């Protein structure tokens, strides 16, 4: 998921340099959303992570 966020960020940067404001804004928004979803899932996996096996 973090990979897709980086891809959309690169698309947004390239579109902004070429002057496509709408595409750049949309791509940046998608990249932001994917990064936030990644962060939430990462924090949840840290909190709920592996449990020690009971003996």
C-alpha cells in the first residue's frame, strides 16, 4: 500500500510540473489517503501484533 502511495505521489509531482493541476491535485489526494490508511493499519498491527504463545 505504501508503494501505491509513492506511485501516486510521483504521478502528482510529474503532473504538477507539466501543468496538469486537476490531475496533480487528485493524485496527491489519493496518495495522502493511501498513506493515512497505511499508517492506521501499521499502528493497528503494532498494537494488536503478535501475541506470545501460551504454554
